[in-house]
């Protein structure tokens, strides 16, 4: 059974940094995990995705967010820098029900992800 658990959310000041872990269980070794955000009243937007072969970032976060993985802990991380009030959202990690994929635009679409965590709230405010 696939399970994803996000953590690390909270209140941060504009310009600050935050790191969100996503711990996975029930996945094979060759999995892809993506990060999404959902602002109030809006849909889920893809931010980044990582596999063993590549890492993908949406234009909106290139240069500010960095995704990494620790396979020994089955955990991926989203390091967020230079946070802005408009980054305030619930952040989710998700994974598709297939292996050996490459991250890109396709897996930045929430409709193409099959398993989701419950999300963690990030609030950027002074």
C-alpha cells in the first residue's frame, strides 16, 4: 500500500526558507515523486518532480526551490528559499502508479498522479 506523508509546514516570514520532507512507503525503488501546491480556492499546481534519473522544476520555482531525495530514508525534500506571500498554500507530494518514468510537464499535471499525501500548510506572512 502506497503512503505519502508530508511535514515541515508552518509560518515563515517573506524572504525566509523552509524545507518540506515527504516520506514514502509502499513504493518500488524506481519511483517518481512530485510536489504540488494548492492555494485557497485554486487547483493543484505542479512545482517539481524527482526520479532516480532526473529532476524537473516548473518555471515558477526555478532558482528558488530545490528538490532532493534520500533513498535510505525513502524521503524526498523540497527546499524553498526566498518565500513570498503568494507561496502561501497547502503543499502536497504525489506519485504516479508506474515506475521508470521521467519527470517533466506530464507529471506536473495533478491529474496524472495517483497517490497523494494529506498535505502540509505553508503560510508566508510577516
